[in-house]
DNA sequence: GCCGTTTTCGGCCCGACTGTTTTCAGTCG
């Protein structure tokens, strides 16, 4: 069972407990563990298999009660406590709380007075004007519920990091033009570079906050104003993305940036540390009693609680605070560390540019090498070549390299792993390549053990030095295929095969938690764009962002190595 | 329900905005 499935159950338990009016700290305990699980690098089921109950209780946020729920779930597929809660409140009722602005108190009231236990019934009741009979319900409140219902239908979940980044850039360029704007910084999950973004959180410092906020809500991109105050406004943009603008005094920049960047889990942990030191941290600074003792920079905030600066990508409450305290923060990889790109396609298969054009574009990015890795026969829809056609491509690359000075095009291939685990090209062909990337491109819906065996077989081939997009997911479009990734990773470690972090913004595969696990298992990765045109080579930044979220350092990523060292690593398996 | 560089019991981050209220509850991040 995946951690995310277990996390979802705990999220739901938390919501149900909220409806019951349970102790808020108990509710938070469930929320906290759910969040923790989403970022956990190891699979809980594995942890339990290996170390039993005791090992489960080692996981942060898991105590006696939650551990027993997990064991029950793993053994029987059910959790009694969860089922009992669900009997009281059906799933359709929980959905009510997904309506923006509608929380547990309101939901409960609606159920009590009008037996409303689904969004459909709520829509009907609003249309019939029933709600005005409720105590504390006047025109505006009813109007807000109506708008919330509309909004829920419209807002289609989360945007890809790449999309949200572009929206943010456009919005920021507008905000910059507003008079009185001092500093401006996109915060929230965008600054933490999460793979998907739910809303834009933008921080501005200014001495004239009201003027800035007034101008902000009048920007042409704004479709609707959700809330307006003297320090903060929330709007829905025309692209249906929510944007929150917070405007604070310039001297609060650091504290505000820290607060607004999150994550929530990280912020809570930092603020708890502050309390232990007799301090208080908020977006307005660091305080000892009423005296403000810092907050102009983020460094000051961390320093106040005795920590070095923690990069935003690490602020997920995944042990970064403990690591910081122990002086063991990773020295995160940076985009400039990348020296080449080991997966891309040319006109020889389904790419849009010639090999020479790809090389030229890569050189402009400051790279020293690329590997061209066109498709093999089975992916005929993607221009996959026969072995004979492929050998001609290799000949061409040799000739091209004679011409290129100070740059190297590596001979590569993205070879299909067929359903039975064999590869699409013979070893005699693979042997001619410097980079052999194995990948699954078909029969995604195999049973887990079969898919695992299929990939394991490919890893055993001594010419395969890289496994591409190991889970096959497309964010928001296709779930990862069923595979025992832990086994795959261990086999990668044993056989000396490297794993890919595919930098395509829709893939980001391996993901951040997988990267962390790979690092624990001492497996090296390669961050590749899988570019199908020269322009796609710039997707590398999304791969590096994910690697940073996965705590990876320069030395963990083979395409940061100079060419000689890289080749040694690539040939180590043969 | 979790957790411990004060604690195995008594804590648990901090503040903004809205709507309906005359001081606050609900929701959100």
C-alpha cells in the first residue's frame, strides 16, 4: 500500500473528527501525520514488514494509536475507527467542507437543520432560499456559500510547477509597476518548488500597503476578489488560480518571507522552537516579550532559534530542522552544476531538431556534453528506429563529434523494456552506445509483481546504465504504474545502474521523496530533460528543483561530472 | 493523539479577514 493512500485516510479522519467537535489537538495530530506521510521517503508497509510496530512508532507523528490504525489497515484493508466515523458522516457530506468558506461548523448546522449532506442538496437548498431561515445567516453569508459552490466547480485542482511559475511571472511583472512596491517575492509552494501549485502567495514590502493592495485587486488579470484587508488581499485570477498578496513593512521582509513560504509543518516546528527559547515568531518578526529582536532577513529568523539558513525547498518538515541543528544540511545541487543532459530525442525519432541543433542549444546552456537517445523499434509511434537505421545514426554522431570542438555528443539510446523484460535491441547494438537508457513505454497496467520483474530483468543487462522515468506517471493525467520501487532501487544499487530524474514538468519522475530514498540507498541519479526539441532543454530547472526538494547534492547526480568521470561511471557496469 | 536539551502530564504557532455581531466565532493559510 502506498503512503499516499494511508495519508488520505488520516486526512479524512481529521475532517470527520472536526465535524464531531473533537479536541483540536487530536485533529491536528492526524493532519500532521498525514502531511508527514506524504513526504516520507520510505514506504510504511516496508517499514512495518521490516521492523514491526516499534519501527512504525519511530516515524515522526506516529504514536501508539496511529500505529495500531496503520497495522490494522495493512492487515485487513480497513480501519474500524474510520469506518465508524464514516457511518456517522457519509463521504458526500465530507465533500461539503471542500466548498471554500464552508467549514465543519456550518456543515454540521446545515445537516442538523435541513438534513443537507451533499453538495447537490446544498445547491438545491440555496436555490430555494432555505438558508435564510438559519440563525446567523444573512444575505452576504448566503451569497458567499453560493459563490463558494460556483468556485468549487470551476477551480480544477492544482497547476504544474511550470505553469504556475509562468502565471506568477506575469502577475509579478504587473505588481512591480504598482507605485510604492519595494521588494517582491513569490512564496508558498512555488518558492518551495513543489511539483504542483494550488495558489500563488506573493509577498510585497511597502510603506504604502493600502495603495499597493488597492492597485493589486484592480489588475486586469483579477477575475474576482475573495477578501480585502489592510495587509492582505485574496483574488481569483482569470486563469482560475487563487493569488494571495501580503503587504508588509520593509523591515519585516525576512520574517514575512519565512512565514509566507511555509510549509505549515515547517513553520509550526520553527515557532515551537522559538517558544522553547522564550521567543515568539510571526510574520512581523522575532520577539522577546514585546521587544522585536529580528526579522529583517530570513537568516535572522533562523539564527534566533539557533539554526543556519534552511533553503526553501527543504522546508517541508522532513527532518530539515534536526539536520540543520546537527550541521548536516545538504549542500544542495544547483542548476549551474549541470554539465550535460543525458536524455533527448532528435529527428532520427520523434524530436523536432537535428542532433547538431540540439548540441548547439546545449552548448549555449554551458553544457559540455549531451547524450542523444532516440526511441527503439517498439515505440514506432514515436519514430522508433530499426537496429539498422539506428546504426546509421551512430555513424553520424561519430562524424559530428569530429567536427565539434570542446563538446561531446554521446551515443545513446532509449531502449524499450518489452513486457517480458527483454530489451528492444540486441546486446550487440547496445554495446555500441555510451548511454543506454531503459524505459517502459507500453503495457502500463501489468500486475505489480510482473511489472517489477519486467524492470528488474532490464536492470540486470550490463549495458543498461540508466533507468528512465522509473514510475511512468504523468502528473494529473496518468498514475504511476504498479511497481515495487523499493526492489527496483535496491537492484539499481546492486547492479550499478543509475536512476533518472526526468525533468519534464509533467513527469518529475522520480519525485522528491523518491530522490531522498535513492540517496539513502546510495544510488546516483541523472537529471535529464527528455527534450523533444531544443527549447525543452531548459526544463532542466524543474528537475533540479525536484532534486533539491529530495535533498540531492552535486555529487549525487552524475551529469554534474566532467566527461571523463561521467564515462567511467557509465562504463562501471560492463 | 503526540511528545520530551524544563515535562511521562500538560502542553500543543500565530495572525488575517469576514460577517454578524457590540466582543467574537468561523474559516483560512
